C-alpha cells in the first residue's frame, strides 16, 4: 500500500528533503513522518474514527498534506475542497458527505459560522493560521505510531467530488488500492526515481496535484519544491535553474510559460519529464514548446474517478494530439455508447476504462454508480475518442458537455441552476467556447425575463457570488430563443457552433 512505501522512505532516508515550500524551511522525510504521526494522534483525540469524513478547505500548505496523510493512516476518509468554493457550495459538500470535522483557513471563520446551523452532522471545526501554528498545536502529541496501517485495498482513502449530468456534484470513492495501483502504474510508465526533484505548481485539492504529482514524488522517495500558486515568472526562473527533473502542468500554465518566453529560447532539456494534462494540449503549443524550450511535452489522460489512464511514452513517440496508450495494468476500449459494443480502430465512440485504479463508485449514489460502471467492470468515462491501429488513443470531445477551463472541470447544469435563480433569467444554456489562454471559457446564453433588467456584468457578478470563480460565466449573450429539438432539449452542439464558430 502507498502508506507502507512512504513509511519505508521515512525510515530509510530520514534526513532527505521530502517537501519544501518556497520561502519556507525544508521538511525532511523524518520530519514529515513525525508530524503526520502527531497529526494522526490529534485526529484520534478529536474523536475521528475509521470511515469518518475529514473535510479540508485550506490553501496549498503543509497542514493540508499532514492532514491528508494522517487521515489515511487512521483509516478516515479525506475530503479535499477547493479553497475558492463559496459558502453555498461548501455547505452542499459538507452536508452531502456528512463530514464530522472541517479544517479551514482562519480567515473564513466568519463566513463558515453562517452555515453551521444547516450542518448538524458537522461536530467539530478547526481553523488554521499557518504551518507553524499547526505544528505548535500538535507538538504535544506523540511522534511515534504503533498502530497498524490500513491493509484492506477496498478501504476508502479519499472522497473527491465531481459532477455529472444530474448537475449535483457526487463524491467518487477512491480506495487505498485505487491509489496504490495508479501510483505504481505511473512509476513504471514515467520512470520515477529517488533522485528526482519535482517543481510542484498545481493545486492539491484534486487528483492531478495531490495524487499524480505529490504522491508520485513521495512514493519514489524523491524531493518536491512547491509554489503555493502558479506564477509563470517564478516557475520559468526555477525551471531554468537546472535544479528540477520533473514538472507537471495544465495547458493554461504551459501557455503562460510559452508567452512569457516572448520568442526567446530557453533550454529545458535537463527536465526528464514534463507533462501536460487536465485538458487537451493545443497543437501549436506542443510544437511551440519544442522550439522554445527544447522539450516535447508528454500528454496524458486521466479523470477524478481513476487518476491516470493513458499516457504518451516516456521513451518513444509523444504524438501530437494523442493521449497515448494505456498505463501498465490499465485496459481501455472504445465502444458504441448506446450498446457498449467495441468499435473498430479509427472509429469514434465512448472511451471506457477498467483496472484496479477505477474508483469504487459514488458516495450514497447507487444508481449513478450502476450507470457509470458496466456489468463487467468498465467505467463509462463520457469522453469520446478513437483508438488508432498502433494503440494510441485520441480524444474527440466530451459527451457530457463538460467544460475544462484552466485545467478545472465545469459542468454546465451546475452553473445553469445558479443562473435560473437570477430574476432577469427566463431560460439559459451554458457552453464552453475555445479560449487561447484558458482552453475554454464559460459562456452563458440567456433568454431575458420579460420586464426585468438584464445586465451582463451584474449576472456574471451574481454567479461569482454563488460559484467558485472559475465556474462563473466570463461572457453572457442575450438571445431570443435557444435551439432545441422536438422534445424541447437544448441542442448545445448547435449553440456552440452558432456562437463559438
């Protein structure tokens, strides 16, 4: 299991740097294990039991990491939440998960206090000011751990919320076995080494930054240098320092680095692994990186429910526009989504995935779990694509109208529900339009309510008050009607073609 491997590194190389945040002292593997142990004892003292949900809404920081690893150590379920979520969304996640405790940023205490009466299952709150304050809080706890680590691969380690066509976010249940299988597959595919140094610029509230990047480095016994948030200038300077061997980003980040170069050339070929994911990498950026940075980005494909599924090879052709081949231990196929019948190579269908890394289902959603998993264990991803004759896969779009902006998922029904609460909105449809910087931008097409004042800026501001900023529409277009079929269902493909071109 992944905790056993980490414990081995902490025991065998206690003085090696595990994680260092910029402008902060390094945390060695020995110190990491010591504070994780103290944090585990603190959770037990708070009454947390195996299977309890521990919600954490913190910025990227060491206390987040300590809590994540300690929760896994005692058999609790870690629920990471985007620190940008407003109270309406936070309330939903806490209520739906029946989280027993919430760890949050001290600055959010006044807002969180307003939603507490609606959260009867939430028994405890802990507000954190800084890494130093957390370490001081747990200093009196034992730095040793004598209890056995979780050994059941089917025991849930994390609950990661994702959304679907129902518009209600659902919690994907990620087991210890799921995490271990995916991390091991990535180590084989990407050749992780104990002398790797990762420059970590991703958020850690989702699978890309937390599992693929951070767990990848920890599992290898490598070192991680972390920026609290992505800063293109700082990242480029660090990448040029030749201190790092691994870097992972989303296309928006890579676009900003490429733009920052401004036509100048930088040799980053000392990076043995530089990946792009969470959205399709534009062809011009693929070739632009080769010219500007002397690097061929490695594109791969994953999702919340699985971690990573497919990848271009570490050694071999990294094909532009392709997400590569299945990782070790992963099976993939392309099927007719109506019948689950496999499609011939070269024909577009739904990509389905199976393997030990696929999540166990959705929290308290048996019907959605049954709909997502076939009888023989294949996950219906909702992503359309094709398999080429030599085994490379190419994605062709998202069957569920998912919008990916800056590497983050936006599900239109969730935004549409908020829009319909606005008094000036009679009907609406949310779509993603291509955007050079963000990959896609969220656009709302709205039929105004008769007699109401409809103002684009005010509606966008209204949404930002109810949704995380990246989910709120960046543009609003007012229309007289929305294209619909004979059953009244809005035809979003036609809408995108009409508006986005």
